[in-house]
């Protein structure tokens, strides 16, 4: 895939990565709002479908919503939310 390169070994070992392509990256397909470890809200967009499918394969419940205004300015769900609990 042609997303971020190279990926540090630490991430490869510690996380179950979903590799994305340039179109998915440009559509902010991975910019989701995480409710919990197994529930996220994602943008309902054609370029997000594969990433959403991959999350579901990993047991993550994904709620898709129409959300086009903010991405037009360069942000998406995660950018438009404020964490309620911070360490």
C-alpha cells in the first residue's frame, strides 16, 4: 500500500495494522471517533468502505454516518471531537 512509509517495527509488533492506500488516506478513511476499544463512529464514504470492513473483521463495531462538511476543511470525526477523559 502507498500510505505512510516506513512503519517502525514497534507498530508492526504491537498493533494489528490496517494498511491504507493513498485515496483512502486522502479521504480520511481512518479518521474515526473511538467510543471504546470495540466501537467506533466512521464516515460513510466510498473510500472508507474497505477500512470499515477491515475493522469489522477485527471485531470492532462500526457505526457509519454521513459526515462531509468537516472533511472538506481537512479534518474528520476525530478532529471534530474533544476527548472527555484525559490522562
